[in-house]
C-alpha cells in the first residue's frame, strides 16, 4: 500500500532528546527519530500496523523509517519525521544561501515495506558512505 501527495515536515521532539541521552546507536534513538508520524485517517489508508517499516520518498532521496500515528492532529496529508539522519535523507539540501536546508513543506510519498529493517544512525551513515 502507498500514499501519494503528502507534505513532509520535520522538527525536534522531546522523545528524541531523551533517547539521545543513551546514544545515537540505541534502539531508543531509532524508535524516537527513525519514525514517520501520520494523521490517523491517513494511517488507516496505509492498511498496516503501527511500527511497520515504511519508505518515505521525496525528490531528494528516500529512507526507511517506522510508521506511527501522530498524537497531534488532525492533519490530513501531512507527515512528520524528527530531524536527524533519517530526515536528512529526504529533505531539500538547498539552503538558499542560509546554511540551513529546507526542513518543511516537502512533497512526499510513502510505501509500506513490511519486511524491511530500519537502520540505526551509524548503519545509515555507513551505508551512505559506501554508496559514494
């Protein structure tokens, strides 16, 4: 199953900050920042269980993250990935001379990938280094 015509936003979360206290390679960090939060009704359209891996695809890249239902909302058509290595794979790198990439308002689509493995931060960065 997939969803098209979504808008991706990113930002910091309290859960992300707490998880980082244990280190960037912990399972807690992956579960806090390697996620994509959906509007409840959009999540129903995905037809999967919370925690199922999904591939988020933008014009700038793609990344596997765990799916979750947002506690905020309603916000149909808007998905959220916490700032970090996972979000960095799909945001617009053009800083428009500001030094900061575009972290909000990115067109995206999502595909359910039930048997995929979401990489931790070090694994994700190592994979990127290998592909360059």
